[in-house]
């Protein structure tokens, strides 16, 4: 699996917040984190509630309700093979 660079360009391509597993409650809870992503050095950031294929699983998502990973531009661009990066580090096979 390729490493997805933690860049603002890649955050803009990310579909994680549109995923059915990313509930409205998660969206509301993640607002402060999204603001810090906009203004911080993404490479040094250890966690973000976006781009789970580059960072780590969500701290909010508790249930799999569907997955958009395979439809994401980052998935194709970086030749990713797994899904549900939001639940499992490195995604599920």
C-alpha cells in the first residue's frame, strides 16, 4: 500500500466526511479539528478527523454504515487496496 501524503490538496480530495459511516454527530464533533487542519502543518499532525487512509482511524465513528473508499480519488491515485480506514488502522482487507 502506498503512503498517502498529508497535504491540503489531498484533504480537499478526501471523501471521508461524505461517507455514510461518518455520522452527523461526528461531523459536529470534528469542527474544531477541521479548523486546525486548515491552519496547521498537516505532516506533523498525529490525528485528523479526515483522510483516515493517511492519518489514523476516526475517534468518533463506531459502526460501519457503508464505505466510499473505493470511489475516492486518493484511493485510485495512491493505489490503495483496503476499505474502512476510518475504523481500522490501515483499513480492512
